């Protein structure tokens, strides 16, 4: 009796292995070969885009999109190999599409936002931007999100939907920036002499541009100081070097010229 049961179970096991074992092995082989092909296709596509001088942001976006599409195709192929009817599977996906779409409205909006960013190109990789209350350099534009590197080297991730629908300040597009500084001196100070000292600081700095011409003007007569608006121009990448250097050198130059700086004194940035 025991021998009969053993033979029966052995027969069932062999039938199972014969029926499904080969399918599983086939699925594994397809997964390995498919994954290898996807890497090759993406690599070849990347080279073609690079040779055609595609924008770097567009390259990464399209490569991301192609990678996901090929992976989904590979998964459907695997399911077909395992005996799962793909037509039924597609029908289930279609039936669940509405529910999933409603649940993922935000994600779909982010996908649409990514497409808009690629079409209108308000930003590209390497741009210094301000958006959604954050400032950083664009590191990558993905399907659903855009990654920035913050000024303190932190990673900032902004959903594409919010980014495409909100205000974007791109500091890189024009190539130059104006550094807006305000310095106050005492009421006993000579205005003409003070302007000369401040202008000398600007014109002697190697990273301050000659054109547009830097400007020094009396901004206001405050309660305890005469405030001078100091406006040097520089390349976008030199902004912080100019900001800190001019602040330090102005203090040294005013002290050397014997011009009083009221205490306490604050340097203010005025945004337009």
C-alpha cells in the first residue's frame, strides 16, 4: 500500500515538474536574456542620443521611459511563458485601470508634468533654479520627479506636477547675475569718498564683470546710517565668491579709509 502511495506521489511530482518545471526554467532564461537585451538596447539608445547631441535632460527622461516600457514588456512575456493568459491579464489591467488611475492621480499628474518639462524645457541639468521654496542645481529630471542638489549638498526631490505648475526662477539661463548688497556708513561720512571706496572694491575684484557696469548709489537715509546699494555683476557660478569677497573687502576698505560703519551693521540682500 505504501509503495502504491509513493508511486502515486512520484508520478504526480513528475507530472508537475514536466508541466511547470520547464516553464519556470524557460521563464528564468527569458528573464536573464531579456534583462541583458534591455541593457544593450538602452546602452545603444544612449549612444545614439549622445551622437545626435540630444539634451542631457531629455536623454535621461527618454531612457527612463524606455527602460520601464521594456521591463513591463518583459514581465508580460514571462507571464505568458508561465502559462498565465496575457489576454486575460491585459483585460484585468484594463478593468483595474480606472481604479488605479483614480488612486494615482498625483503620479499621473507628475508624469504629465515631466512630459511638459521636456517639451518646453524651462530647466535643464546643471541649471541653478528656485522652485517650490527650494534652491538647488538640477541633477536629474526623471519620469515623476526632478532631483536637485541643494546649496549645502543636500538632495532635494520635487514632484514634476508641482514643478511644472509652479513658478520657476532659473538663475543660469542668462549666464550672469547681479549681486545685491547694501552697506551703511555713518552720517559724518563723505558720500563721494564712500562711493569711490566701494566702487574701487568692485572694479578691482577679478570676478566682477566690466559689463554690465557695477553700480554704487545712495539707497536711503536710514535712522542711523547712509545706506549704499552696491550692485556688482558676475557669472552665475561666481555669485557666492563675489558675494562673500565683496562683503569682506568692503569692510576692510572702509576701515582703511577711516569711514565709520555704524554698529551693529547688517548686510542685506534685496530681491527684486
